[in-house]
C-alpha cells in the first residue's frame, strides 16, 4: 500500500515552495517597479531644472 501521508506531504511541500518562490518574484518585481518609477521621477525633475 502506498504511503499516502508521505505523498500528500511531498505535494504540500512542493506547493508551499512554489508559493514562496512566487511571492519572492512578486516582491522583486514590485521593488524593481518602484525603483523604475523613482528613476523616472528624478529624471523628469532634472529635465525640468535644465530646461
């Protein structure tokens, strides 16, 4: 008979790891987006000062 508890725990752990990985990717994307927006804002302000 298969060890269903072990199988289900393995699937659960894989799912949890996938969720953690996805969360890290989302946090990195949000950080990159915030940095990009900040760089754009600074660039626009510099352009206005130079003009």
